[in-house]
C-alpha cells in the first residue's frame, strides 16, 4: 500500500517569524543589488491552457524604478477578447509593434548576468524562456526569484489545503492601470520597499536607462 503524503504542519509563531525575516532579508538584498531587475509581462493567455500563448507587452525596470525596456509586442495572432478585457490591450494596439523575435532578443541581452525578479516568476519567466526557445533566441545566464513566494512568507497566511503559505495578489501600489506591465513592475518594486520597511513615495522613473 503506497504511503500517503502528509502535509506540512501549521508553522509555529517562531517559525512564521523566521520566514517573515527571510522575506525581509531577501527584499533588502534585492533593493541594494544594482544587478537586480524587475520583469512583468502581459499575454494572450495562459501557457498551460494554450501552447500558442504569446507576450503582448513587457516591461523591465531597475531597482531605482528606471525603465530598462518597456514595449508592446506583436503576437502574430489575435488576442482573445476575454484576455483583452483583463489587460486592455487590443489587436489594433499591437498591430505595428515589433515581434518577439526583436523584443525577445533585446530582453535576453538585458537579462544577461542579472538577477531577475518577477511577481509570479513561474509564469512570467517561464513564458519568456519558452518563447526564446520557440523563436531560437539564445537565453543568457541569469538568476531568478519570485516576489510572490516571498510576499506570501511575509504575509504569513497559512493554507491548510495547500500545506504552504497562501499566494497573495500583487497590491496595486503604483499609479496607472492594474495589469499594465510597467505599472505592475513599479508596484512590485514598491512592494519590495514596503517589505523592507521603506515607506517612501513612488520610485523615480524620470530617468530612463536605454543601455542596450
């Protein structure tokens, strides 16, 4: 008879505090690392549901809040109406945008030897790697961490059914529309700052880093 897997026990207050401290330490390390970048993408759907999923918008910022790359992407296919209603990007918006073969190549260059943070790295980074492989764009060496995982530890809300900390939505902390890739990057940066105990205003996005 196969052994049944037991779910992890609810963490003690001491264990939960340790996990929260780990999340704070991670946030502080990322904020002070000049090689850390934050990435967010908007897409035509979910890769697990649609193997032809493409990226329609992506943004990449540094830890000063400066834009490294922000662009619409022509997916080469119609954007489903249900997805358009989520991020507000329509077919006409991306009609004259550059395709992934161009944007992906620029992104790969910018990610080289960097530490890339995404709020949901399992989705954003996975899709980027998948599309680069699909279109023959060599992927560079880079490190990854998921802000959603550390934020879940920081909040400390335990899910008995999951046997782990419950995923939390990305708080909308930056000005602009939710599900806008640049706004979500800036909200992720502000979230890291708040996790680290920094409650200053929005990041300075006046300077734009176009070093590519």
